[in-house]
């Protein structure tokens, strides 16, 4: 039984407008949406667009269109981070006043060279504490660009993931003091996400397992700012049939590509539900049936594999069950 089903749930889906959504993104959005709808809760949509240089023209419109096409409707207005920077600056000021953050001039090269042993490839380099005030760094010169880092405590932080179970992180060892404001003045993802989740009343954060390493940092920030942390759920990632993780570089797995190829949103919704979850022996079911039966406890802990053959079969089932007039209405726009 889903442990949050009896409570008021506020979930959120927070994509970045840096390119088209791929099916892995949409699967995460769908699971977030199902979790909240099962509990009679709300689903918020937030655009994490603070990193303006990475935003791509048209991505916001495409994201909204993809979610609408699949029937993943959200509650209230879309939350846009670039319109909320005053909230992040207020939180930054609180942390600064409390002595919880400090300025840092170190570059990535500086941090890497300070380590006694090389960092394993593909992992985040732990911060060695070079610019901590107690280490007597050289004074910051006027106008010198600095990042601001959150001072982590040298203790273990235990928390429970709704899917992965008990987790325990030692932030002082990894990643060490982490950035909350970059040298270019942009508030970092960790702080902005915490502020938004707190101020919009989010109770449950369901996202991909690639973000599990962010959770302990965010819990530490929630506590420093005097907020209660939400529950966290990290779902296994999705790969293509060759085992490669889906990303925005996979243009052929974008939602738009399948939409333009004539796949039905009902079939796609059904198919995405079956990636890591099942309704017993049933493979064809409606959205309302999925909402009624969905249980996060039954979501697989294993990586979900995209199966084109299964999607094509499901699409055929929905097409064959469609009234003729409806079929003609769906096909006509595809014929130009």
C-alpha cells in the first residue's frame, strides 16, 4: 500500500528548458503525476531555468505541449524560477547571516590539484576546504569573482528514500562544502530547488535516481533554513534497448518524435506505466484504471528498458479499438 495515499500530497515535476523531453523524463513525470493523483493530491510544474545560457528557445513551449499531449495536466500556474530570484536571494542572505556559507575563489583545477590522490573518473571532486575561514585563506580582493559554499558538518546524515530505502551520507567526505551561488552570481540548483519546494508546499519529491546524490545536500539546506524536508523517491533510470541511458541527445526518443510518428497518447501513457510497474496480468488499461491501481511500493528497483516492440503492439491495440470516425480525425493531421 502506498504510504502517502492517506495524506494530502503535493508533488512537483521540474524539468529544465534545455532541450526536448525524452521518454525517460516523461516516465518520471508520469510516476510523479500518478503518485499525487492516487492520493487525491496536487501536481505542480516548475521550470528550472535559472541557468539562462543553457536554455534553448522553444523548449518551454515544447515541454508544456508534450505533457499536455500525454494528459499529464498540472495544478495552478507554471512556476518559473527566473521570476522567483528574490526568494533565492533572501535565503542566501539568511545563510550568510548565520555563517552557514563562505566565499570561495577556487577553480575546479585548484580543487583537483589540492587532492592527494586523483579523483575516480566520472565522479564529483570533493572540496578540500581551502577557502574555509578557519584555514586562513588570502583575503578576497574587491571585485574578485567568488562562489559561495555551504559549510557542511562532519557528521553522517541519514534519511529514507521511498524506493531505495535507508540512505546515509557523509557530506564532509563527499562532496564536501558545496556551492549555493556560482561565481557568475547564479543561485545554484541545490539552493533554488530547496527554496521552491519549501515555499510551494511540496510534500513529496519523486525524481530520477541520478539525483539521489543531491538529496543529503538539500536536506541539510532545508534544516539550515528552518524548513521541513519533503519525502524523497528516486526511481531507476530508463535505458534504450542497448542499455544506454536516455538523455536529451537521444533525439529519436523525444516525445515529439513519437507524436509525429503517429503514436497515440493513450498508448504512450499505457506503455510508460508498464516500464517498471504492472497491473497484474493486464497490459492494456486506461488512465483512470492506472490511477486507481498504482502503488509506488510495486515500482521495480531495476533499470527500465525501452521496448519499441511493446510500444508498437500497444499502439496497434489502441488503434484497432478506436471508432472509425475518431481514427480518421487522428490520422488527418498526420497526412498534412
